[in-house]
């Protein structure tokens, strides 16, 4: 599979992560470590832009859900943006579009806070 590239930025108190490549069993640890680093630094509100993601495995879904749960336990949240149609279908089949708020763009996700 492709590697995972994570770009990030901040707007006010919102941290956004822009993913490209694959979020799978080989790359989920990188994503988890990145989110953990932000949580430990006090970041609580995140938007994860999936627009550049080509592949999302069950391991990737697990780390997204785990990250969202960790943030929510700490008075934060994790929202998704720019979810590609093939990934949206999988999340919909798993009823995770009810679990995650998803927005058409990263900026729309940021603005929702």
C-alpha cells in the first residue's frame, strides 16, 4: 500500500490534519502517534481531511474511531472532511457517518466548531 502523508495546521484553537496515501495497518501507528502528540500538547478540537486518502482499512477506521473517542473523553472532538466517495460508502455501511460529523471541506469542518 501507499505510505501515509500527514500535513497539519492550525486555525485558532482548531487543529487540522490533511491525510494522503493509505491509512491502513502499516500506517495507522503514524496517525495514532500524531494525534496523541497533539492531544498531549493540549489540542482538543480536530478536523481530519481525508480528501487525499486513496485507501482506508479496518485498522485505519479503528484508529480514527479511537482518536475520536479519546478526544471526546477530554472535552474535544474529531470531525472529518472531504471524505472520498469510496470511503464515504464504507463509513456509511458501518454506520460511522452517524458517529463522525463529516463536512465537504476542511474549512467547513473548522467553521463548524
